[in-house]
């Protein structure tokens, strides 16, 4: 029976979780992903250029199939074949996995950006939903009048919306007309709304055309 000590003697390979999680986004197969893991394993054992036979022994592939997979990964710009000089000045080859991790970095950045955008969009939607027409009009009146509205004044705005069924945008137009006339009271705004109603003006476009003619 194989002991755990024997397994320990084989050593352990540290693998990036990003590769395990996002390799489908790299458009590579499970076999190609496994080959990359094997290259990483050899690299951590200071073997930067394992032979096709070395890799074949660890995978259910022939050396020719390994060679083809390596070329496919190079074509996909996930692996590079580099050269360097050793301590004796001899040129040696090595497999460079840097392109792989650069692409993984890009994928992670894009996902985080998209996630942040969705959160921001959700916050904006929630904010828009939380501000109902009544609250928005009350805030608008308080800004224009330069003071807080009384409960009775808030009830009057609510009546325009819920009883008279005025469009909130039309109420805003009436408020604007009152401000232009420098009349800061609700009775004047109400008279404007009643006047438009008598003229059969029910849309903002109709009211704007009416105001331009008069």
C-alpha cells in the first residue's frame, strides 16, 4: 500500500484557480487545459522545457499528439517558445506561460468590470424606483419655493396626482410657469392646471405648443 509519505515525495503543484475556473473562456479543450497544467507542474520542478515524451508519459497522448497540442496553444497565443542563455552561455529553449496568465488577467478584469456595471445599474434602477412621482414633485416644489412644504401643501400635490390625475410632468410645467411669473403659491399653480384642463390640454407637447402661441 502506498503511504502518504510516498505521495509527499512526489511533491505538490500550485495551480492558479483562475485557470481552473476560466479556461473555458480561453476557448480551449480539457486536454489543452491539462497540458497547460502539466507544463506548469514541470516549470515548478525547474524543468522549463519538458520533452514531448515527458509530457506524453503524464497524459493519454502520443508524443506526436502532444506536439500538435503545443503548436495549437502557441497558435492561440496562450503559450510561447522562448530562448535564453544558461550559465555556460549555451542557448536553451523554454515554454513561456506568461501569455496564458495575461489573458486570464484580462478575462478577470472584464468580469469584474461587468459585475460592477451591473451593480451600478441596479443601484440606479433601485434609486429611480424608490423616488415616486409624489416625492419627486415635493422635492421640486421645495427647491423652487426655497422652503419645506407643509403637510397640507403635500396633500394638494397628492390630490393633483391621485384625484385630478394630472401627469407629473404637467404639474412640473405649471410650477415652472408660476416661477417665471414670480408667484410662489399653490393657488396660482392650481389655476394654471385648471386653465390647461379647460383648453383640453392633456399632454406636455400640447401645453408647450399652447405656451408658444400665447
